[in-house]
C-alpha cells in the first residue's frame, strides 16, 4: 500500500468531540501504518452549518494529539468551481436531472426507505408543465452494490431502499455532501476512505457517482462509532462536549485501548510533550482493522481517569 492516500474530513459545525477524535485517530493510524499520506479537508460546503472558530479549534485539537496531516488543508468552501464542473459533466451524460419536488412532496408520495423516504421518480423523465427544477438529482442506474469493507468484510446495499435517485445539488444551490465528497476525493487522489459505520449508507450513493464520473472508487473501512447514553451516536447536535487538548495523553491512551491497540497499559511512554508521539508510534506499529471492536464504543470508556 505504498500509494496509500487517506484523508480526514470534519465538518466545522463545532469543535472535535470524542467521537470525531476517535475517527481521526483510526484514520491517521491506518494511513501511517501503511506509510501513506493523510490529508485534511474541512467540509464546509454547507455554509449555514459552519460555526465561526470551529475549524481553527479542530486544527488545534488534531495538532495537540499528534495527528499531523500532509500538505495544505483543503476547504470545500473554495471548491465550487470543481463541483459545478462535475454537475455539468453529469448533466451532459444524462446522469443528472432537475427535480421540482420539495421535501413535503417526496414525503407525501414516497414509500418509507431505510434512511427516509424513497424518491418516487416524479421528475425522472422530465418536469411537468409549469414546474421548475429546484434541485438536481443523480439518476440511479445500478440498484445493488457490494463492497469488500476492510473491517466488515462483504457488505451489500440496495440503493433503491436507501432512497433511489438522490440530491446532488439542493434547492438552495448548496452542493450536497455526496457530490462534494466524491469530487474532492477524486481530485486529491484518495485511495482509502476510513470513516464511521454511520456513513455506510453513503457507499452506494458515492459508488454510483464514481461510476457516473467514470472514476475508480477508493477502498473503504467503516469502524464502530462512539455512542453516548442509550446507544445514541455521540454528536455535536446532541451536545457532545469538546475534547480538551490539554489532556491529550490521557485521551489518546483511552482511545487506543478502546480500538484494540495491544500493549497500551504496559507501554512505557515518556512523560511530557513526547508522550503523544511515543503512543502514536507504538499504535501505528501495532495497528490492524481486525482488532477493532464489533460493537459501538461507549463514550464513558474514553474519558481519562482523574
């Protein structure tokens, strides 16, 4: 895997919490274990969700935990030209179509799917007389997809049950996550995507985009997410606390134990500023996706003692 290029792409809707930091650690370890590059992208394409100061806080937290990235930080908010070009290519190939339906329209006429309503194809063959396109959707061409996930093994998907034709540019003219992510990963040459299992549903959507753009998809590894009380995913939207960079060593020890790195309790790491680098050096040499836990990781196990 000498040509490995990975990435971490946080959304600046708040500072890093234990869930997002754990995802960063796993992604970084996988890249470094394979002598690969680890890129950093700030996914701020959705400007209304961006919280001022969050991106800077994310960079400081990653740096404090020794998760140093390669090359300059990429900002999605500067990439509209690339997204417009991709949309133009999809339109020219007949793979994207304008849709006049609002969310209310889709809910009213659609069947329930695995992650929300299934788009009923109202505008798939053209807009009705008097209706204007609000959004752009990608045409579902292949319904069933299978990947060999590096942690989970073979995983199959039904894109129809996941919603069918999906939005790639919203009615407010914001490019959707799926399109922006694929275009950015293609342009950066990303070969391996490591992310939480909560994003498994994005796989067939993104695979359909790679197919439509005639590009090779990356290899995927989906890891367990960190959960709070009652098994809910730890998230900024549910009030997850920001990671304190001052406790980097203790936090790293807890994360590395939780993701199955052996020898953390007996590892004789130096104290002070060198402790973080020593822990990460040990972890990348002992990293394997096979050691990841099967179940979600309770947030309580990631809190340093004392």
